[in-house]
C-alpha cells in the first residue's frame, strides 16, 4: 500500500519470497483489490491461485501458520 513502505527495506533481506512494494505510480493495491495484510499466492505462470489474509489468519496460531505453509507446498508441487 502506498505510504506504508517504512518496513519494506528491512523485511526484504530477511525473507526468501518475492515481495512487491506498491507506490502511487504502480497502484497495484487498487488494481488487485488488496486488503491490509493480504498474501497473494501465484502459480509458476504468475496466475493468482488464492489470497490468504494475515489479519483473519494470525500466523502466531499454529493452525493458521500450517495452513498457509501447506498452501505454499501445494502450489509449488507438480
């Protein structure tokens, strides 16, 4: 979301997944209809497979964490 990028530079080196930082020229947030804390899972063709919201599914809860992890595994598996 434009205007909320203060933590992006410190987060990016700590993760091994692609991350997009939106700005007012790209307007990805609005184009995708994103909500705060959405994780967009794409397949190998960059097609949207699902959206997993971290506000509704707190990763501090092992069930939510394991569910998201399994979605990653399922999408990455042939």
